């Protein structure tokens, strides 16, 4: 779900401090992230979301390292 729509849904659902938001299917996690932004406690059933998030963070870090190495190689060859 688009991030803007997730924030609208969480806002319309009155997510806030002291409220509980349960997302049984999680998907991309945009609803629970938006609800948590408003201060609500969030619960999800799908454990795959956490694993996918960890995997995505590792991929992003690896991509950052590879991009840095490419930049450094370009800088060295430009001299």
C-alpha cells in the first residue's frame, strides 16, 4: 500500500496512544508503521514481515557498500 494512503487509513482509524492496531496479514507493513507513527501499539500475525524487513535492510546496506566501492574506483581512475 502507498505510504500516503497508509497514513490516511491510520488517521481515519483513529490510531493513537493507548490504541491497539492489529494487522493480520501485514503485507508491506505500511499500516502498522503508520499506526505506530501515531503512537498506537501494533500487533501483526505474519512473521514474514520482520524477516523481509531484515533481509531488505541487509540488501540496502550491501548496495550502499557496493556503490561506495564503485565511486571510489571512479575517483581513483579520474586522477
